[in-house]
C-alpha cells in the first residue's frame, strides 16, 4: 500500500509542478486563469463543485496533461 500511496503522490506533485511551469512561461494565460478564479471566489464559497465548473481552469489542466 505504501508503494501505491507514494506513487500517487509523486504523479500529483509532478503534474502540479508542470501546471505551475506552464503558467510561469505564459503570463497571459496565468492572468486569465487568475481572473477566472478570483471572480468565482467573489461569487461565494469556492468548493469542489464550483472549481469543477470553471472552464478555463479545466482547459489549463487538460492541456498540461496533454503535454
């Protein structure tokens, strides 16, 4: 079980690192994503369902995984 746990944590951290790298390399995309998240936060609680409904966040995550 510990092997599976560490393997899952490693892939998640690598994916998050790749997302952050891509955002750092493309400041215009970073700004657009930041605007979307801030607007969603101002509309109310930013729970899981609300995060899943953000189209640009979804697009950024999917594009990073594709790369």
